[in-house]
């Protein structure tokens, strides 16, 4: 159902761009960063930015656009596709700002991340305070999704944040007009409607505070796992990544991304910025470390597809704490060079298994205060990976340890010719290791000879297929990879 408007937009694109200022070459300025541009190093990885609404009218828009088009291959409109911009009054759709950005992005071979269709904020009062019942508000939501998505042809917007920020810290649903009037089903209805409007764009659920394993991210995870099990269309989860210079628990970030990856959900880091109280050199270094660690964990996870920063120069950030890669004069900061150093890496993180000095071994159910010292001061232990071949199963046990804490990421491959339905992987710890927290498996008892059993959504391992789970633990003395494993009684360890 390609509208006339859609066809005109496509057909007119080339014409629009002829003579466009977007194609004007700008002379390289004296303060261009050294080294290669990020997008040239990124390969297939998406490195993105949020474009401010006046990207083409600000007094320094030429410089802004130069950095935008040379550094990034992905762009999110910071405000131009929100409901208050696209449907300010009922059924009155306005796309001027969004179209200008789409034209700019396409002229510069950048993919576009649409943001956002259904959200409690930046939604006009006529929606928020309207006198709705479930049926009338659902129709309003459907009309908005249809008209906004269909303004562009299928797939022209590479990914869409369909629903934004719908959860509370404790993992329950956030109150909003949609939640209050339509109820829990509104998110599912929005995703189904979005898929019908554009069958190829990536459909994303986006939120803040869901970067690590915590109550909120678990609430989101449970919703998405339920969607996946019932065939509700969803392709990705967006981790906004609005952080401070003290960073987050990077192992927990990796665990969190892994559980989404395990259910076939792509991960997008959608709005990264890292606030610091001043631009002292130690703060700038701490900030660079946060960018570096988040990027490394993302690059180590094949399902993590993008890192997007929420703006270009600090002066245009929505936060006052100098959180971006470029300073007010577009000079590249240490954070920029941290991204430049890490973005070309393959699947090996640049900073593997380097927990912070103050990081404790046990992630709590709720997100606790982030570490307060600069990462990297603990002595890292190089991860150990031991693939063990056996008759029907192969186990990879990747150990990351520090001080008295560790994580293990375990992948079990079914090397037999029969599918496995329901699995239990048994091993004996060589020391006093104590499991404190597991994901994608249930582990019992916590120490000694233990058994990791499937959870409901990963009980089946097809022939040749594999499942992954992980856990966190504490230990003293020596911590080594267990000597052998059995899967449903069959020994996986070889020779
Ligand atoms: C922010 C923009 O950066 C500001 O310009 C605007 O005034 C408010 O919204 N989560 C989101 C983004 O999903 O849309 C928000 O963007 C930042 C938090």
C-alpha cells in the first residue's frame, strides 16, 4: 500500500538532492580528529548519532553537518519524529523536519532510526488528556502508527522505536494514557500494527536503565520473551545508555545483552551519553573509559548491532554534563578516540574481564549504585575458554574472574543427531566456587557438584544446535574451568 505521497518522496529524492547544500563539500577544518573517521572503521557495525531538529539551520550547521556525514552511518532524529512533531493535532500530520533529516541522511548514505511512535512524553495534550476509551484510543494509536510509518516507503526507515520507556524501575508497567486506558495489551497492539504498516523495518522496544540485569530490564526481557514465544513481531531492544562517568557493571551489561541475543533479539545502544561534572583530564579519561567499555561489550556480542550517541557537540546535548564525543567547538575528546580505537575490533573486546576495583560479585535484583572508581584498577585475569569434545555434546566454559568474584558463560552444543528436549548439564567445581546468580538456566545446588537445568524458553536443543547460559559466583583460592561435564548423563568432556 504505497501511498502517492510515498512514491513522490521516492521519485523526487534525486531531484531534491540536485544542488542540495547537503552535498556541498566542506573543507576539512584544522580541528578534525586525527586518524580515520568512525564510519570508515565501522564496517557493518552501525555507528550513529541523534540529529538535532535545527541541524540545517543552526548558525554552525555547516560544521555540524560535516561531522554528521563524515563520522556516522546511522542517525536518529532527536525530536523530529516524535508525536508532538508529527501529529500535533488530531489527524494533522506534519513531516517537514523529519523529511529534511531523511533527505540529509539518504544523501549521505546513512541508515535511519525512527524515534518514536508510542511514548508517554512529547505526546501532545490532545492525546494525553483526551477523553478516550480503550477502543477510541487504540484507533488513535493505530492511525498515528499507520500515517507516520507509511509516510516513508517500506524499509526506508531502517529501524523504528515502536514503544519507548514503558516500564518502571521495579519491572512493572509505567502509567501513561496508553497503559491506563488500553491496558497491558497496548504494547503488543502497537508492535503488531507497526509490522503491518512496514513489513521490513526493524521493530524496537527502547528504554533507559535496562542496560544491566536488574528488575526493570528483567521486566522488559520477560515481555519480549513472551512476544517471541507467541509470535508478536519484535526485532530488537534499545538500551538508551544515558550514563555518568562512573559507568555501569559491564559484565552485567554483557549478561543482559546475551539473554536478549539468546531469544533472537538484536541489541541497539540507542542514546549513549556519559555525563561528567567537569572537563578535568581525569573526568575526560573516565568518560572515555565508559565509552570504551560499553563499545567493547557491544562489539563482543554479535547481536549488538549499533552504538548511537545522543548528539554531536556537548553544547547541543540535552544534558549539561559534557556527555558527548565532541566538545563545544567540535574538537574530538578522549571519548571520541576511545570509540575510534575500539570500533574496528572484531568480536574481541578491548577490555575483557576488567571489572572495577569496587565492583562486587553479586548483582542485586535492583540496580544499585554504579562503581565509584575509575575502571581498570583491578588485576584482570585473562579469560579461559575450554571447548571439550564428546560423543553427544560439546561445552565451552568461558571464565572471567577477578579478586574473589567471577562469571562463567557456558555454551552447550548438541553434537548428536537427535534433538534434545529438556537438558541438565552437570559438573563439579574444583574448589569452593559458590553460584550467586544465574541466567538462562537454573543451577542447584550452589556449590560442589551442581546441575544447570534449562528454563522454559530454552528447553530444546536441535541436533547441531546450542544453548547458552551463564552465572556469577564467588570463590577463594583457585578458580579453574571444571574438568568435565555431562549433559543428561552423557559425558561431554573428551578423551
Ligand atoms: C530528549 C531530547 O534529547 C531533548 O532535545 C528533548 O527536549 C527531550 O527528549 N529518552 C529518549 C529521548 O527516548 O527521546 C530523549 O530525548 C532523551 C531520553
